[in-house]
C-alpha cells in the first residue's frame, strides 16, 4: 500500500480525509452508551445445562469510571435475579479495553464500530496514515485501554465467585474520528472509544428465597388450625399418670388424634399439613407425625412448637412441650425473631443438618 506523506499544512485536513475514508461507518445516533449494556443468555451447553453467559459494554468517563463499573455489576446481578438464578462460579472472563484514537493528536485506529445499536459489531481499520501527530503516544494510549480492561476484570473477579477462572484481557484503539470522546462527531461515531466490552461465562443454580426475620407470635396468629377429638372434650387440660406420676396434660395431646394447619403462608415457607398424635409407651411421650408420610419442614415444626406453647398458656399451664418428641434445636428458637435464611422452592431451609435431630 502506498504511504501518504503529509505536510504540516495538510495535517489540518487529515480529519476530513479520515472521515471520507470511513463513511461506511455508523451514520445514525445509537443507544445511550453512558449506561452499561448487559445481555444475559443461556449458552445451551449440552455438557453444562446451568451455564450462562453475559455480553457487556461500558464506556469510561474519567470522573465516573468506578461508578460505571459498579453499575454494570449491579445490572448483571439484577438480570440474574430476574431469571431466578445466582452465579456459582465464573468460568471465563474476556475483556477488551478500548481508547479513542487521539492523545495530543490523532492516531491510527485498530478497530471501528459498524452498528450504532451494537457495540460488539466491529471491524479492523485497514486505512493507515503516516505522519499523524498522535502516533508517538500509541503505546501510552494502549496502556490506558489496558488499564480499563484490568479495572473491569478485577471487579468482576472480586464481585462473583471465581475459583479457577480463565482470564483474558486485550487493549485496542477505537476509531472516534481522530478526536477525544468529548469532541467526536456522535452522528458518525456514536460509540465512545474509552470503553470496555466483555464476555463472561459462568455456572448457575436456582436462587434460594431469603426469609427475613419475623415475629412468629404475630405471623402465626393469621393461621387456621383443626383437630379431631376422640370425644366431645378436646380443649383444656386433663390429669394423666405417667411413670406413676400425675401430670396435668393439655388435651391437644390426650383427647385428640389429629392436628392440622389449614393456612398457607408461602412468604415464610409455611404450608398446610395434617398430623397424627400418638402416645409412645416405650418413651412415655407423644409423637406428632405428618399424615402424608413426609417429614415436617422446619417451619412446620416451628408452627407446632408455637401451637403447643399457646395450648399450655391457654389451659391452666398444662403440660405439652415436655411430653412431645421435637427436634433438639426447637427450644433455641426465639419466636419473636425467627430467622433461618435461605429457603428452597420445596420450603426447606438449606444447609441445615439439625432438622431431623429429634430428642426423646
């Protein structure tokens, strides 16, 4: 290719020539590139059905770079939340840092954008010019672009789980018409040169619902229960003999063979059930078991605990809790501030190994 040698006077016309050779670039205003552009998609990997990817673009303002990066991270988290998933591990991070083709004068660009509405669509710039006054600062400009890529890369790795992640960063000079971003012709060059485009791949899992602390005494007042009695007297207290000792027992245990919860409170993970009440002579205690054959969820057990406390308080301080088989953790619960954390869609609280630890 024939080299162009330009005198000092001719350099004044270089920008006009540069635009002429790049008329095929974008000619219309595009998206609002002051905000992060984030697209979240499933990769449809046959080997990894939980793999997703994000394509992202951010522009860099000298005074707002940190805010811009944080906004991009927040947008990724919001999009994951809308899908009902959360990131478990970053697999790949690829970031391209960009710079406008001007530092104390215009310089040749490496790439140019070709679609005002898609900053990922680029092509190499083939027209190169000799004598551009900014060329002496090319390495400095590429260093700026590299710093932008690294800044974004570091935050991605910090904000998301990233063990054994594969990371690649690149730097390139984007065509902004030989001007800094603030002075570029936004009709011809709508996408800023000070930018970073990135692609990340990662594993996901279904997001677990977080249950905030709540007052069970207030919440459980909304519930409706039922019971079936062995006779007409199913409320109050009754004296029974256990180990040759007279015990004033609550009739919920002595005179009823079932206890049920009719109310569904999905916001706290409490769903209805029907239970059987039977006295176990081998341990001299009552067992309350789910008639469905399934084990109670943790929140159902908390409701039973609350219910028995209310029975004791309402019926002349009769005994119930001391004579029912319940998990060992149940008496550590503060009913005025119940908190278990993350709950699965099956109303189970995750990472809980104590749920089935019953005491006799």
